[in-house]
C-alpha cells in the first residue's frame, strides 16, 4: 500500500500535535510532541520532545486492577486518570515551552473484547479540552468497532505513511503486534501474542518491575509442557484481523502463585514463546523495524534474530519508546483534517475511515 493511496497531502497544514498514550504495561503516560509537515509528496515528522511520566502508586494500582472493578469504580478511576493527564500535559507544555496546536489522546484501555463488539478506553477528552484550552481528539477505537472492526490495531496507518521502507513493523509493548503489506498490497496488522504484560508479571515475582535486558529469563530453563500449552492456544490459529485484550492474557498466561514453577523458568519459557510466535507471524525475509519497550530486552531480540529470517532494525531510543504516542499524534492530526486514519484491511471494519471524537475547548 502506498501513502498516496490514502493521503491527500494538499489538504494538510503544518501542525504540532501532542500524542499521549497509556499502554497495557502501565509504565506511565507517554507524551510525544510531534511536528507534522506535508512536503515533497510525503508527510514529514519530527519528534520535538517526548517523555514518560510514571503513574503515582495509587493510580498505578487502580489501573492494574481496573478490569475487575464495578462501573462506579471505573468511572472514578477515569476521573483520576483524566486529572492526572491534564496536570501532566499542562506541566509538559510549561516545561518544554512547545506551542501545541492539538492533543491526541488514546486514553487507557480498560477492556477490549472485539468478539463482543466491546472496547473501552478511559480518559475524558472533553474535560481535557476544557481544562487545557486546546482541541482534543480522543476515543479512536469505538467507531471502528461500530463498523464491524476489531478497534485494533490502529498503528498501521502510521506504518504506511511514515515507515513504508520496512517489510515488517513490529511493536513489543504489553502485547506484541505487527503490520505489513500482504501479497495483494493491502496493509494487514494484528496482535501476535502477549509480550511485556507477561514478562513484567513474572519479573515482579522476583521483585523486579521488568526483566532488564532479559537477564532474568537467561537464568531460567524452558518448561516444555508450559511452552506447548501456550503454543496450542486457539488464538494462534485464527486468521487476521484479530486482537488481544489484557483479560485474555491474564486468563492464559498469569499462572497462580501456587503454581509450582520458578519465575526464572516462566520468564525463559515466555520469552521463547514470544520469539517463536513473532517468527511465525513474520515468515518472509526483509527489513523489520522493532519498537516498544521490548526492543531493549536484548535476550528477547537475540531469540528473535535467531528464529527469524528478517534483518532487524532497532532505531533511536525516542522512536523505540514513543512510536505509539507518535502514531496517535498522527491519527489525531489526520482526524482533524477529516483524513483516513484507520485501515479496514488491518481492523476488519467495513471500510477505511476517519476515527476519533473531536472535543473543542
């Protein structure tokens, strides 16, 4: 798929957009201020500044447990998250001095069950727009679900418009996902398997927030029975479009404390499982762009290099850590101008569309 097939460059103006993203791994709130400039038949982008603001312990705990809570607790957590986002964005703008034209907020996913046409991201874009006195584009996924899509993955629009030189664009976040052009030139994308959600879970059993460099997994041994159990999950036999939610990951990968397995072995087994599933999902040779926190897991990257036939490219730290925030900034930018920002070939919706609510200040 070529950018010219979906983008009308002459309809765009230069803008600075602040993309904010809260991922399933709960690292914190990612913020990326991005300058978009239509130029020479391509859309140029420049990340002016990006950073992650960790959640306060109380909010982190609330988000970690939110899928098990009542509607009332979810609404209260949304107010807390929104207030945190407002304060964080206000401080980001003050400390950087960057003039922001538009905010694009993904919010934080509470649950994602596309098979039931349900998806929920908390974060009140209208309240943010009023408090910050800036227009906010938010709620990017609901419209796609209403159009029969999965509401995910959404990042392929950015892969087509900004990273078309790569055969595969792989993101190693809480969940590993990929996008690429199929044999017909259509951009397809899907969630491959859990990633940091599982690795962080077992790292916490060892009193570490995450497996730095994969050093904990390297100390473990593969548990064949567990690996086979995970490899046989029905999800892996389904064709795309398909996507995963945290609730599915918890059900199949979060073994109870009473389970007799060393966390090092669980980490080694999970790392092997992730690398195997990625190699199967990306069978052809070519250049692979890897971003997301998992790109810093050198042991996982080593296993992917071993099992895959791709040439792997890990970019600078800004792009590794903030590609999703960058792409949600892009999605907000495109929505502002009524341009296509969701691809039906990736999500399974009935047609390409421009998704997201626009809240005026």
